[in-house]
């Protein structure tokens, strides 16, 4: 298969980002996993989309750079990894969908990760707390060679911490909504 075939299988445009590839695979895998889809062609379609996802994610940097690197990636893929990818996809197709969802392959398609969102939230709180504490501590205990701390620097660091905090809250909220949506419909995910 060629790059255009792999993109067509996942219903992606030529300039698809890595996040779009992951999202498309997750959607297609949920639709065509033989444990959920009982049509006769579901297993073959699931194997195709898993192979396409493997190729696109493994060679994403090489296929977007230039034609020569793309040709090298395609040749290496055909020689070494294509059959292994198909065999892995067959194994996932034979497993239950619940087991497939717990596989490393499926977990790599997550866009929002709860641990990352919580960790970034904690760091943003620490930045805010340390900038406030540090500024007022330096006001009470100025260093002779530096004098009083700069209000501008304090405001900039505090503003960065607040922006990081807001972004962390947005990602955490999106993760929680996604998690709740998947828990409500375990048979459809």
C-alpha cells in the first residue's frame, strides 16, 4: 500500500496531524473491532486500519519531510514491519474489545491524559504560590546588592502561572468529560 491508501483507510487528508491520525484510528477501531461489529468484513477492515495507523505513526516525521525519505520509509516498512503489523492487528481483532482497549496500541491514541493534566495543574499552583511568597519575602528581606524586587517581574511570573493554571484546568476538564462519556457508554467505546 502507498501513503495515500493508508490515509484513505483512516479517512484523513494528506496533511493530517499526528493528533488527527490518533483520533481517526481510535474512531475507526471502535467502529470496526470484530467484538463490536459483527459484519463479515469488519475483521479485515480492522486489520487494515491498524496497519495504516502503525505505518503513519511510526513514519510520521519521515513521510512529511520529503519524497526520498518517504520512499525509504515505505521500503523499510514493506521489508520489516508490514507483516508484523498485520499479525499484531489480527491478534487484537481476535481479542475482546475490552482487552483491546487496555492494549498499549489503543492507549497511545489518547489525546487527553489525566496524569499530565493533574501534574501540570500542580506545577501551575506551585508557580503561583512561589511567585507570591517569593515577592513578599523579598520585600521584607531585600538583598543589598539587588534592592527591592521588580513589580513588573512579579506580575509577569504571576501572569504566566495563572495562564498555565487556566490551561491546566481546561485540559483536566476535557479529560474528565471524556472519561465520563466513556464510562457512561462502555458498550459503545
